[in-house]
C-alpha cells in the first residue's frame, strides 16, 4: 500500500463535509451560530478547505459556551439518542450517542491484536469521566468480553486477572506497571498477552519494562470530547490517525491546516449530524510524520507538548483556572502552587501551601486536601512551606527519559 499523504487524507473527507455538516448545522443551533460568527452558511460547506475559515474551538471556549447554553451549548441535536452523559474536569459535559463504539476506538484495539477471544481488564475509571465506558464499548464492538476494573483495588484486580485468565489490558501505562508489580509481589502468574495504553506518555524505559512481562504493548491518543485520534501499529513509530474522524495539524497563529512536518495544534472534526465536533482544538502539539509508510492513514508524531497552560496529570488535565477556583476560597491560604513530578513511572502531584499567620496548619492541610480531591478530582500531597517562588500556579518538573 502506498503512503497516504496528509493532503490526500484530508481530501477524503470532502464528501462528509458536504453531506454531514450542513445537516448538522440544521439540527444543532450551537454549530449554526459558530458558522454565522465566521461569516459562513451551511451552503458554504463544500470541502475540507472551507474548514480553515472556521476558527478553532478551544476547550475553554466550549466550557464558556456550555455555561451560557447548558448542557451542550447547542452542539447536540434535541432529538439525538443519548446513552450516557459524562462530566470532565471544568466541568465539561460530553454526550455519548446510542450507537456502536461511539468513541471509535475499535480499530485501535484491533491494530493492537485485540479480538473476540480476549477477556479484557478495563482499568479506566467508570465514574463521571468517559474513559471507562468509551473503551468498554470499543472492546464489546470487536466481540471481546470485559472485566470493568476501573481504578484502584489492585489486589482484587490481580486476583481477577489470575482467576479469570484475563488476556488483555486497557488503561494507563503506569497503572499496568503497578498491576504487574503487585502480581509479582504476590507471586501471581498473569496471562496478559497484550495491552493498549493511553492518557499518559509511554517513555521507552517504561515500554521496555512492560514488554518484558506483556508481549504486545501499544499506545493510543484521544480526548474525552473526540474519542480516538491516533494509535500505533506494528511499527510503533508515530500514531495512525483515524479514518472516521478528521485530524488536522493547524498553525498556531492562523489556525490553518498544515501538511508538512511543522509542529502545530491537533485539531479534530468528528462528522455526526446529531452531535458534530467541528474544528475542536485539543490543546496538544504534534506534527505529521513524513517518512515512507504503508499504513492505512498518515501518522502523527505523537504528543509533543501543550499549546496553553493546562497540564495532563494521570490522564486528566489540570488547568490554572481550575486550580484557582478550588484553592482561592480556602480560608488561611496565603499562597499556593501545584508541582507535578514523576516517580517510578507514575505522576506525583504535590500542593505547596503558605499559611496565613495564626492559621492551624493541620486543619488547613486537611481542608486543602479535601478541596483538591473533591473539586479537582486529584489526590495530592499537601505540604506547608514558608515561601513559594514567583511564577505559575502549576509547575511541571517531570522528566520522560
């Protein structure tokens, strides 16, 4: 199979722009308002090139739109068949449509060797955020059976993997490492043959450690708003973009799609006339891989950083705006900052706090810990310090070597 260029890939979506998006504008007033603000009409939607005229929609902008027009900012049709509604940090609400594999991860699992014979431990969370449900739907779509493990209860998950002879894993790479370490501590022999990991970087050292214990370890890339945006094949060099959603790399200044190897923001369009996601900016940086390849679609080079201030921790984004909303109401806090580090291939989140004079340190630490856990959904160690350097409220000191 000849290499498919990013230009050819983009043009393959011309029919969907013409056939799906005008109907989406008719059914979804929020999308129609975006077109109008950009000086476009549904009749202008004739090919992918027109999409460059529509400004990229950021997550913060989508959050504001949802707050002004709850719950979905008019981006979901009133008559859409919705199976679940999820809440991501923000809070941002995502509708899961009542269709097979709504987040489109089945091709990624199949590329990793998952199939109907597998019993899969799904170690993504099943509460509020969509990761657990989205991967369960993908596994079911290819005929696999699922153990809904979620996050936590390592002892029970090791026992289930051993007793049920679980053959495959889906979840964070750091959690897979913790699972294998727990099994080794208990002398348990697990039969895992393959793993699909995402939501965290997979540095070579961690992949090597995992593949000494699990023969096939592949990674993918996606978001809660858009589902599957890329996955590894046998080559394990870059991520094949999906054939059923348009992934673009866009210039950070103009927002226009680029097709060479320049870095830009990953921007996504999911074609569904009941719940269109059009020109959504993930905030992630990537670039097209331009070397020869015979894969099904072009490849992006993976995650190369963030456009804005948000930082991904344990698979979820932590944004300074969210930090301020959580911490500013706490009485007795003079200053604070969040520090993200990495230990044993796991993210470690620490909140440093400077207390007001006369504040009770133990009570303040407990209040901050509870507030972080309840408002930000992170378990962070709270440390009282004498001073905090000037700078950003979220500091990332992780190394990925």
